[in-house]
C-alpha cells in the first residue's frame, strides 16, 4: 500500500535544462570553421610559394684528401702487394721433421739449412754403399794383380789363352763394379742431402706450416703428410698487382708514373711505375692485371697488403711527384666570392647553407681548403648566382 502512495515527482525529467540542439550546432561551427579556413589558407600559401619559389636543382661533390700528384691522375684502381719471387719450400723426401730452425719473420740466406727430416735410414744406406765400394775396390786390386800375373805367364808359355781371358774378364768386371758402387754412394749422398731443407734464395719466412715431429713430404706426395714446410718471399721483389678495367687499359702504358698508397698507411705514399701489363684478361671480372713497381719502399710494405694506385699523366714527369702530402680539396667551381669572402655551400634541411672557407694552392681542377670544411663533407658544385644562403635546393 505504501508503494502506491509514493511520490514519483522527483523522477520526472526537467526538459528546460537540456541544451538546445540548434545552439550546440552553432557553437561547433563557430569553433571549427575558422580552423578549417586557416588550414586552407596555409595550404594555399605553401602551394603558391612552391610555385613562385621552386627548389633549385643542384649537384653535390665531396671534400676529399688529395696529393699534388693526384691532381694529374688519369686513373685510380685497387689491388694488393705481391712478392714476385716467392716459394713454398718443401722437402724432396718423405720423413719425420726433426729440426726446424726458423719462424715467421726470420730472414734467411740462399742455401741456408732451415729444416731437416729424419735421416737415420738414409745414413745406413750411405754407410752400406761406401762399404760395398771399398770391398769392390779391394777385389779389383786382387783381380788386377791376377790379370798381370796371367799376362806374364802367357808370355812365357806357362798359361793358356783361356786362363788369360778369364783373368782379364774378372778384372774388367770388378772395374765396372767399382763404377756401380760409386754411383750407389752418390745416390745415397743425394738422398742424404734431400733430408736437408734449404732456402732457395735470400728471403723472409712468411708462414711456417709444419712443426718438429710431423711427417713432411714433397708437394702432393702424401695425403696425411704436410707439404710446404715454410712459405718464403723475397722482400726486394714486392710489386702492387692492380686490376684495371678493360675499358680503361688504354690509359695505362709501361713505365708510366704512379703513386701507391696502402690502406694500412693512408697518409703515406710511395712513388711507383708501371712495370708490366699482363697480356691476358680475366673474363669473369673483365679486368687486366697491371704490375706496378715501387721506386722505393721501406719495411712497412708487406705482401698481401691492400693498395690503391693512382696512374699519373705525362705532365707529372715535369713535376715533383715525390711530394706525397695530402690536402683537403674540393672542385674549384664549389668555391665562390661572396661579400669579399670565399665561401662554399652545403645542404642542410633542404636549404643551401653558406660556409666561409680559407683556401690554399690550386691542384689542377681542385683547390685546397685550409679551414672551414672537413674530409667527407658534401658541397654544392658548381655554384652559380642562384645559389644563396638559405635558398631552397633539391639534389639532382
């Protein structure tokens, strides 16, 4: 009964407090419409600006280190330093290595004993051959005396012709046996010498491939035996072997001056010359091997070092190519005068940025940059009157 008499007036919705929908729409238009108009105006402005002030198309060049000689370069190519005289020194016989007298880096002289294999069996054969020779020589002396007696007896009629011929045959046989015995001794002596591993020329040990106790053999003689004991190179025969593209080989000639730089010492250059153009091409790489000799080098140059060779033109013969110090350079067209200052332009945020620089000597088509830039920086090249500080640019 109490539920029927409850007051429900508090649950009634007061519609006078609701927001007028028309009023809400007007508020939205009032706020959003100006924002849209501003955005449209910005887009129109940017579009108009891009049409009236388009980006200038440019090219970039890199500031690099270069020597005076490189300004006369006709070609640059890469390769490796190779010893033209080297040998994998192996034993002439098969045996166990009992002596090894060198390690990597040791210098050796021609015919120097650098290793030795076990010679006990060869020594026994040599002793036997010498004993056989001595025995044969003794028997030959007896045969010589017998033959002489038979000749005397035959003259006196006390011996027959058959006995004389038999004594002569035995004597000649023993003389021949002496020659055989001497040959066997020489053979054993050669085998004895073959147990010694000697240096074939003056050089430096590059690698050591065997150790005492291991079995060594002539190259390819045994599947389970070591072949080359050491790898030897004549360090006075070093040359740079460079792969030159077939399309550029016409730029190279024998005795042409070069500049050689090693990756290990990029700031150090060695004067060189074209020693030989190998008369064949590598069909897989479409290159021709060019051997570049050093006019002078020091102990820092080692076989298998990576090398970069700059081939110089004829003008370099009248210049001092021994000046190998490198300078930072850019193309001459990258440097211009603006407000009595020499400047270059770099690109930052798609804008040309003016950088004052101090310049030095002119190296062919390049100019030295003393200050203002660092190695590897990109500069606009060439620079014309359209390129100004802050102008919008686009890389071609």
